[in-house]
């Protein structure tokens, strides 16, 4: 009996010792594990649960099972027409083969480093082999968009239509055949076989942002300025036409007013002359001698100021100065 108790105690102590050494490990949801013994892979676990390993000699390395993100550095890359752009990309990936991943990469930082090498090179290659329009656009929808200036303030409908036709712009850009989404697919197809050697599966590669380089930005701004300058010139041309039209109308109105005023003034002058002649005739008939005196004095008043000097008044014209009986 004593010997049996000793054996049981030894077994219990042995089990306790083994448990203390840690023969179990846990793989949680979203994890996968590699078991190595003296650096050699002896087991891999992709399902969650309580797992068994050899105490002391086995080492467990765990990797995430879910999708991971890769964010690359923005690269300055020339397009096929040698236009430089800044390309900022991202990707989603997972560790699909933990055994191969451990054998070639081992750590998550190592995986990121491999992705940097593969994806940076792939992105540069794909961008440089395609045109700028394919990198910045996904569809040709912009070619169907027309822009019209707001000219509702122009009252005349004919002028409004004329100005609208002068300022209307139709976007005519290069027709794309691949587009940004297509370039992303090309990057994925080119990079997937390379990352597969490391046990990495790429879910997608996405061009997150495209920025023009400084020289290309200046070129785009210059084109925009040219387009707006053309519209501004259309407004100026329309304004000059309106100015000439209004000046012509104003001149015609001026001539019409002046002509009417001249005709009216001539009519009034004619009536006044007629009335004055009637008064003269009436006055002459009432006292002819006074009339002759008045007309002579009026003649002196009109003519004398125009003479530089008068040397003599012996002429018959001045007889009324000396004698009321003069002629």
C-alpha cells in the first residue's frame, strides 16, 4: 500500500512538473501558429483552440489570420508620356501560408519589408507603362459633360443665346482604355505571384491618391487660365459689340432729337420773322418817318461796333446823326 502511494505521488509530481513546463498553448480566433523545434518547423495550426506542444524544446510563433494593411510611401513616377506624378498607394494582404511565411520572412516587419520591395517596384512599372489619363481617371464620363456660364442676367433672349454659344465649353479629354481601377488590377496581377513566394496573399492594390508634380501642376493651371481667358475674351467681345450698338443707337437718337429741334426752331424763327415783319409794316404805315429813324439807328448799332475806326461822317449814311431830315 505504501509503495502504491509512492508511485501515485510520483506520477502526480511528474504531471505537475510537465504542466509547469507549459505543454499547452492557445490559438485564439483570428490567429494561426507555427511550432518549431530547434529552429525546424514541426507543426502549424490554423484553427483556434487549445493545442499541445513539446515542453521546453518547442517554440510557438503566432501570426494574425485576418486581413492586414500595407501603406506605401508616395513615389514620384513618370508616366508613359514622361509626365511626373506622385502616386500614393495602399494594399490589403494576409498570411495565407504560415509555414512558407515563417521560412522566408518570419516577422510581420519582414513581411512589410518584402511588400515594400515588391509593390513599390510593381507600382512604378505599371504607372510608367501607361498614360497619365489612365492614372487619374476611371471613366470617360467627363467627355460628356458640358459647362455653360450663368448668363440669366442678360435680358435680351437673342443676346443671351449668342453669349451662351460663345462661352459654352465642352470637355474633350483623352479617351481612356484602362483607367485607375484597371491599373490597380494590373498591379495586383503583377505582384500576386511574387508575394506568393513568401506565403503572402494580396487581396487588392489600390491607388489611393494621385498628385501632380510642380511642373505638371503649372501646365494644368496654364491650360485652365487659357480656357478662362477665352471665356473672358468672349465676354469682352460681346461687351464691345454692345457698346458699339448702344453708341450707334445713342447717335441716331441724338441726330433725331437735333433734327427735330432744328426744324422746330426754324418754324419758330419763321413765325417770329413773319410777326416782326407784320409789326414793321404796321409801324411803317403809322409813322414812316419814325420807322426810317428806328431802322437807321438799328443799322448804326449793328454796323458801327464792327468798324475798326471811322475817319469821317460826311457820308450820306451818317446824315441822321446831324439832321432828322437826313436819308
